[in-house]
C-alpha cells in the first residue's frame, strides 16, 4: 500500500482507461462499418443543379413549389416569429425590367454556389458544401452568429427565431441556428428529386447532374440560353434560370 | 499524504459503487423495445464476434461515439443507411401515454433522460432532432 | 525619473454607488439575455433581413474602442513619447476591459451561446470571423503580458518590445474587424477595402475618448492631481482623430457614390428619408464630429475639463450612431440582386428594425461590464500614478532616458 504513490496510481489508471477506450473504439467502429450497408460517400464527379425555366412557371406553380417545400421540410408553421423572421427557404420574387417593363416571376432559393460566400465566412465550418455541390448548414456546429446571412448575395438563409418541435425526422431544425434550402438532400441521396421540382412537374424546373453529359439538365443547358443570378460575382451557381 | 490517499480511495470506491448501482438500474426502454421479443429485436445491438450482452454494454457506453461518427459521415459525405441512426433509437425507445400519444424520448423518466440525468450529462440532440417516431414509421 | 503608482482607495460612498449602479445594469442585461435566449430571437427586433442588430452595434463599438484605447501606451512605447508613459498602465486596462465587454455582448447574442466551445475549437481559416476570434484572444494575451512587463520592475526593459507587438497586433485586429464588413462582396453598403483603415481611425477616436473620460473621472473621484499639460495634449490628439474619422467617412461615401451599383444604398443613407439619414448627418457628422472639434479647438473653451468631457462623450455617442448607420442602415437597404431590374415583390423593400428593450440592455450591459472591470482593477492594482500634475509632467518631459 505504501508503495503505491499517487502519481503511479494516476498514471496506471490513465493508461488502463486509455487502452480500453482505444481497443473498444477500434473494435466497435470497424466492425460496425463492416457490418452495415452504408451508401458510399458522395464524390465530386457529380454536381447537382437545377434549371428554372421562368417562362414555363406561373405564379401559382411557384406557390406550389413553396407549399411542397414547406410540407417536405416542415418549415413555415412558426407561431411567434414576425413575417420577416419566418424561415424563407424558397420565396417568390417578382421583378420588372427597368428599360422594357417586362415582368418576371421567379422562385428564389439557395443557389448552391460552387464558391459559396456563406461557406467562406462561416467561422466554425458549419456552413459547408458537399462534394456533389449541395450547400448545407451543419447545425451541430452552427453557433448562430448569422455571418453567413450577411454574406449570402441571395438572401437565401433564414435564422430560426423560436423554439420548434415536431420536426420532420429527416430534417432536424432548431432554435438559434441558420438554415436554408438543402436541395432536398435526403431525397436526392435516395435517388429522388427535390420536392419543389416534383411539385411543378414537366419542364418548368429540371433537376439533375450538371456534369453528366447525358442528363436532361446538361443537354438543355447546352441548347438554351440561361443565366446565373449575380453572375458578376463569379460564384458559379448550381441553380440556373432561363427566360429572364 | 496517507490521509489524502485514503480520502481519494474512499471517494473512488463510493463513486464506483454509485456507478455500479447506476449500471444495474434498468432504464425506461420504451414501449416498443420492452414488448419486442422476437429474434430480430434481440439482434439489433449485436456486434459481430462478441456476445449479445457484451454488445449491449458497448452500445450503452459508446452510443455517443456511434452517433457522432455517423452524424458527420451522413451530413458531410452523404453516407446513408447503416446501423447507427438516431431516428432508429427514437423509433424503438419511445413510449405512448394514456391518450395514445407519443411521449418525447428525452422527457423526464423516458429512455434518454433516465441515464443522462443520473450521470449528469446534457444532450443536445433534441434541440433540433425529432423526439418521437415519425408518423409513417 | 520614477513615477509612483497607487491603487485607488475605493472605500467612498461614491465608489460603492458606482459599483451598485453598474451591477444593477448588468443584472438587467442578464435578464434581457435570458429572455432573448430562452424565447429565441423572435423577441428581438432582429429578423432575417436585419440579422445583426443593436447588440452588434454596441459590441463592435466596444471592440473598436478597445483596440484604440491601447494607443496611449503604444505612443509611449513605440513612438517614445515620454509624456504618455505614466498613462500606459491605464491604457492597457481600459483596452482589456472594453474588449471583454464587447466580446461578452457578441457571445451572448449568438443563437447558440452554449456552443461557444465550438467557436473556440473549430476554425475555418478562410473566415475573417474565425481570424477575429484568434485576434481577440491573442490581443488579450498580449496586452496582459504587456501590462505585466509594465508592472514588474525587472521586466520594464522589455515593455517597449511588448508594446511594439501589441501595437502591430492591434492594427491587425482592427483591420480584421473592419474586414468583417469590408469583405462582404454581395452587400453594396460594405464591400469596400476602405472599411478596414476607417475602422482603425475610428478606433483611435473612440478609444481615446473613452480613455480621456475614464482618466478624468478617476482622478477627480480619487482626488488626485491631474495637470493641464497631459489633459490638453490628449484633447488635441482627440481632435485630430475625430477630424480623421470625418475624412475617412467622406472618402468612403464619395468613393462609393462613384459606383453606379452603390448609388442606391448611398442615396438611401445620405439623402434618404429614413432614420439613418438623420442619424448620419445630425448624430454622426454634427454631434459626433463637428461639435467635438469645435469644443476642443475653440480658443475660448481650451483647457476646460467639463468641455473636454462633453466633447469626449459626444465622440462616443456619435460613434454609436456611426456604427448604427453602418450596421443597421447597411442591412436595411436591399442587396442589388437583379441589376437593371426593379424588384416588385418578394424582396427588395427597405427592412424595418426597431430594437427591443432586451437588445438595448444587453448592449448597455456590455459597457457596464467594461466599466465595472476597470473600477475594480483600479482598486486592486496600482494602475494610476499618484500625481499627474503639471510639475510631474514637466519633469517627465525634461527627464533623460526612458520614463518608468
């Protein structure tokens, strides 16, 4: 008993704990990976994008897109927030050309930039871009500083201003963090298309892999003229518009 | 010095007995997990090459690591499917109240909070994640 | 020559009254924070359009002033102006305290202040904000070391080197703070590199104004002699800094007006009909700029302490207005999302903002935290020279070798 001094005691316990932890984590994490049927990580061989043909969209079809997004992702039923505090993953914007007076109505959502300013400015890496080009907020790391909202040229991001419950299982959302359109990443990973695209149907909004030469979006973009909003910023957006 | 060591050892043994006591307490497993008797349910937490009991111990000790590991892979790399899933935890370990409504899994006396309260650790999962099984699950 | 430093007594009724008032303000601010964090930001005036509100006005104001308050110490250490040497310790203290107050506001306004540890462990080195976190922490450490070298006689000889490091660091820090706005390419109100040097000059003015007020108050309340030589020098310097701020503001807006892309937001701020135009011209330019300059340099008012105190206070109030116009006004005007087009619906209106009580007390609470920190530390450590009357000042100026 006398031989056991405090330093040795601490040293031994620490070593013991450390080795148990290492072995345990080694076993469990590797076996766990071996057993499960996980999908492979996404790669940058794909780049998801969207082509919105403004001429083929009516105001009501844009409303349908908004409804579908709310339904799918569970936002819009906030009770306390004022109108300008409510989330706005996708909104309807009406613009008029200053010279010709031509009026266009278009849906505005996260443009899923290749060089997203929100990702550049985020201090904690919460704002992130997946390899396949989808820009997301990692709510686990988001501290709610709202600098990404300052940086986004499209005003696409919203801050959750109140307590929420009854979220969708696939779309966790919570007070004090920033959120925006996820391009319905949970559907895309299952091989489905985003809810808003499905809601419009037809050719109004085309979703697909911009890099895939055989995809409809790639082929359409080669044929018709399209624009990126604020293309002067050189962000190379994943969401493109035609007809404005 | 000896006094200090004695106090230290007493403190350790007290805390260990508390720990053992805590480990022996069966948490509120939730309705579905309690009722579930078939083999598939018993195998849910089973890891290869270890007994079912050992697997459960590892599950109990290391669920934060499992979830954390999976969380980053799912969110950042788009890895879907696999064993660890918070939604699956919630799905089996929630209970239903008298009116047939689900009780949030992190509510007092429910699955998560029994242990978490005991060991005094807070969890941040449910400030964003859904606390009850989805309607269609 | 040696200067004798001495703690303040801190036993008078005035001292305890000051502490009590500050604690009351801090408690009120804590209540405000709890209210805002418990309910969520819907109880604040902030929204998805005005994402940074009153707390950020106060936080950035204090952070800018903090880096500026260190200037007095830098002037003596780096530029070897002996007359400022006896003020160096106080300068470091004011600087540290203002930074603490500012950062506290910033952290408590986060959506998830409980995740502060994330901000300290996860860094995105592309983010100017992340760099600011590092710069603030570094500034803190450097100023503490600098103060230590000023306090410890054996280390006095290193204090000028530490002062140089602190000076360079504070320039980088304010550049970083200015760049938080200056690097926002998408916002016409901010996207200008001049934001960084402008913030530096603002920091000179605000920091010195804080310093002058605290110096005069602490000498008056502790009944120590404070001569005109030192006070008038500081006053003159303040006047120069305030004029420099006006110059930078003019250049910024003129340069911005030149870009057609920015005329919208410039017209909105400079000639619009919203509160920001009033705050800019009356609050920032007249009250915070022209009036203090007149008060400081008018021959009839020279050397009048009360007038200098008033001028310093006006500089601070004008500074709050200036940051309000920059931060809130800059966000209120919509971004130029569709060049050549007018937005009819869905976006593009002028965003409204009315700060809630909780936000304002949080901001004021930050100031109170800074002041209470200064008050307490003055009592426990010898920051202030026993005397700064004109005889002492004269001796310092005439003395050879570094003043300790």
